[in-house]
């Protein structure tokens, strides 16, 4: 994962952060679809609902953090 910093990042660091966001965005989209599929199938596999929802939340939270970091870096 890309380290957050308050100093001006290099172009390479910004590019690496963009790549991380792109990869994580792909994972987040898949998690969202998995959660949707699980919800559509309820009550089947309801035991997996909380775990899948938590994982999906964590991915989107991490994605949000990285996007905010990118915005901050681009404004430096």
C-alpha cells in the first residue's frame, strides 16, 4: 500500500497511488457484486452476510482513504 505523507510526493508516487486505487477499485466492485448476489439469495447463506458486508465496507473505506490521499497529493 502507498504510504501517506505530508511532503510533496514525486510523480512516481502519485502514479503508484493511482495504480493502487485502480486495483482496489476493481476489488471493491467485485465485493459489491458479491454482496448484492448474497443479498438477492437471502435467506440462503445468511450466515455469510455480516462477514461479506464487513469486508465490502473495509474495502470501500480503504478506497475512500486512498482517493482522499490522491486529492491531497495533487493539490500540493
